[in-house]
């Protein structure tokens, strides 16, 4: 079974972002970029499936600018076998990415597609569900455990999902779409020899036009502002003082 | 233009989130229908009909919609969507699971987690873990939107909408419900509680969360946690507050043994009053706390419980 993993290049999750002075967007000049953390988990899960002998090939895919090839190389270093870059300099959001991915699913016929549950830049949390709709495949979002059984026509995947009330387990017929939550696994770090090897692994470049899809976002970004800053408060010296302030100053007790 | 609101419900009861989503629908303006889909949901429909501002409740009561699996739910909503200009749901795990699937079936974008309505096609939403607020405009004829419930005050009751049955049944052979392990708790729901007491990695282990329970009991509070506490196995995932967990905005949020990573702040910094108890006076949580107490939590919590 082939596994397709979608990875997105985003701002490093540790970086504190700045809004541009003209309020047109967030300022990404000279900011450290990385693979979206949920995508790292997706790659790790795919690679583990290969190590277990469930997956035969892991293909990493990204939709984005030239620089996003860095993240594909990271996926290759982590164990993906080959990569596909759908190159676009437009502002691609979830629907556009899902359309490109849907075309690749049609071409590649994977048994399983793994995506992150959410990209930490737009915080959209949409692409996996959209891909499932566009391909007509079943979906299991927010996975904290994935177990594949069987292959081919009667293959199934059981997925435990993190939901608001606790955990839910579903069984999907393969092929299926899964999105990852944080607890699914702990991604490994790429080792230097693997990083070297990754440079020689195949990386195909396509354009949205090659795939016959339109990826530009249909949601206009009118303005971006910093959030209302909270005024830092005070330090209290004791539990007594805390209780007193909460009762008499904040009046929340 | 009419608006369809997807009702959120559990165990045969309407969830509080729905009244917030109806409030967002009112801010957009237009006739508001609520869709209740599930199995054995008559009581949910009745409760939805009582929400202020609701014009009609449409009920799809069928085993096909039990457990609200994404495939049949999205098929149902997509079937109804042509009658509407907007489809709204709470940005809960259920709304987030179903709505993007609807959007893609209708070939439109989704606008996730709006916190304000500027006009019927323009909305505000947090991006980058709430470190920026984007104003976005949808160019699609159908707007598919999830609503951050903390952004809109719940509508009241007193409505008396009509209830009508929908007989469309989506068939689904692709996904099967196996089981659910839901946390049992007598405490208020995290998203709705007036007071939230949360513990982080500093709690040390799950057993020590009892120290928070004592305080939560006295304050009628919900108990939350940081992701680190969830990952360490101290507490279950449904307690996680943050960018990728639950978003809360209570009157009072007490963060104990939590450092204040941006991903945690994203979930609680709109709380009215924030208290932080941490032994590290440099912890970033103090930058957002109204009242900070630099102390060892194992000393401070028992004392606090006693003095409340
Ligand atoms: C993609 C992504 C998404 C994430 N989403 C979330 C999310 O939704 N929610 C979330 O919370 N995190 C999230 N995180 C994790 C986040 O980055 C932090 O790692 C996490 O919030 C840290 O939790 P913590 O504050 O409990 O632990 P730590 O950062 O380890 O802090 C523990 C604190 O406890 C204090 N302490 C220790 N012992 C005591 C004591 N005896 N008395 C008093 N204080 C004590 C310490 O001084 C320290 O400040 C996410 C991370 C990623 C990468
Ligand atoms: N441009 C993209 N290229 C590749 N994968 C993407 C892209 N955008 C989103 N994804 C995938 O979809 C997941 C969820 O993203 P989103 O729904 O946009 O928040 C990400 O973690 C990726 O796995």
C-alpha cells in the first residue's frame, strides 16, 4: 500500500510573529520557517507504517513556493521515498491545497493519505476533510491512534480520534484520509546521513496547471492586526492577598 | 438570505455552543434555521426551537446520523445548503470535522473560527495561534463558517420556532462507529464554565490534579490542563486548553504550574481575569496574568483551598 503525506511549510512554531506596519499580513521576512508540526507527525506515522511493513512506499507532497522544497527534503530525510512539489507562488489555502492533493490521489492511488489536523499559520483545520470530500473517501480527523488491517479491496483502518468529550474510535474502509493530532506519535529527528541521502531521492515538480486545478484562495485577506494586548497585571505576595484582590478588586469571587 | 445553523448536541441534549452560533447568525442577519441531525433527537429539536431568533428547526432523526459521522452529516448538509447563503457550526471537534467536508462538496472555501462579523461576507478570525487577527472576505456565494463560541454571547430562550422533519437519508458504507470513551464529570463543561482552574506540567503527576479539584469544587469551576500535562498522561485530552485544544474565556482563569507558551495562551488569553501560580517568576504566563503569585504550587494550592 502506498501512503501519501501532505506537508506544509509554515513559520516555526516557536517564533513570535509580527504584523506588517501596513496591516496587509504577517511579516515573514527573515523569519525561521519549518514543517508544520502536525505534518511532522503525519510523516512519522507514514514512515512507521512502512517500517511495520504495512506501507510499501511513502510519498510526501507539498503545494507552495519553491522554498517549500526544503520541507519536502526534510520529509525525505525522515524516511519518505519520494516527493512531489506542486509549485505555486499564490496564497494557497486549504481548499486550493486539497484540490491539488485530490488530483494527486487520483494519479497515485494511495491506500491512505495522512495530513496534519491544522496548519499553525492559518489555523484553518480544513484540508484533510476537504480532500476527503473531493475524493469521495472516508475521513478520520484528529487521530491519536491509527491501526491498518488488511490491504487492497478489503483493507480497513481503525482510528482513535481526540474529540471534545474524550476519545472516539472509527473504522474506515481503505482508501481513507486521516489527519493527525499531537499525541499520535513523537516524530524523530533527521540524522545527518539521512539528510545527505535525501538530496538524492526523487522530487518531482508540477504546476497547478499540470494538474488542471486552481489553487489560489477565494478568501480575500483584507487586513491583519495584532490582537488587543493584555495589560500585564501585578504580582501578589501571598495567598491572602490573592483572595482579597479577587474578592474586592476583580470581584470575581 | 437565510442561514443554516448546525445544532451541537450530546446525549440527547442541546449543547450550549449552539446558542452562541445562533448569536453569530443574528449578527450576520437573515432568517435562521437550525438543523438537528442525529438519532433520537426530539428533545434537542425542542430545545433548539426555544432559542431566541430561530425561525425554523429542521430535524433529520435517523440512525444514519447517529454519532454524527462526517460522511453522512456532510452529505445531508450539502443536500440542504442550496437554500441558504450561510452554513454555520460551532468550532467544536464536531463542527470542525463536518463543515470543511460540506464546503468542499459545494466547492467553496470555509472560514474557520470567526470571532466577529463585519458584514454578511466579511469576518474576523484569529490566525497564528491568536497572535494576529485577520479580517477576511469570502467571494463565494455560499459561506461556510465555523464560529468560535467565546466570540459571541449566547442568545437567550423564549423562541417558539416550528419544527419540521427532513426525510433525506444519506447512505454511508465507508465509515463505522466503533466506540467512544467519554470523560465523566460532574463539573461544568470547560467551554461554558465561569471559572476554569488549569494545571500544567508543574503539577508533577495526575494524582496531584486533586489539588485543583478541591479548588474547583469551591468555585464551581471546570478543570483544564496544558498540552504538556495531557502528553505526560496526567489527564485526558478533553481537558486541553489552547491553540489546538479548547478555547475558553471564563470570568476567572487560574493557571497553575503552566509556563505560558503561546499555544496555551491562544486558548485562554481572552479570559476576563487571569491568575497565575508558578514558582518561576520569569514564566511568560505572568505577562498576561492580572494577578501573579510566585510560589510553589504544593504550598499555595492547599492554602488557597482553605481560604476560599
Ligand atoms: C503544534 C503545537 C500545538 C500546541 N498546542 C498546545 C495547546 O493547545 N495547549 C497547550 O497548553 N500547549 C500546546 N502546545 C505545547 C506548548 O508549546 C507547551 O509545550 C506547553 O503549553 C507547555 O505546558 P506547561 O506550561 O504545562 O509546561 P512547561 O512549559 O514545562 O511549564 C511548567 C511550568 O510549571 C512550573 N512549575 C514546576 N513546578 C512547579 C511547582 N512546584 N510550583 C509552581 N510552579 C511549578 C514551572 O516553573 C514552569 O513554568 C502545542 C505545541 C505545538 C508544537
Ligand atoms: N499548501 C499545502 N501543501 C501541502 N499540504 C497542505 C497544504 N495546506 C494544508 N496542507 C495539509 O493539510 C493540513 C491541514 O491544514 P489546514 O487545513 O490548511 O489547516 C496540513 O497539516 C497539511 O498536512
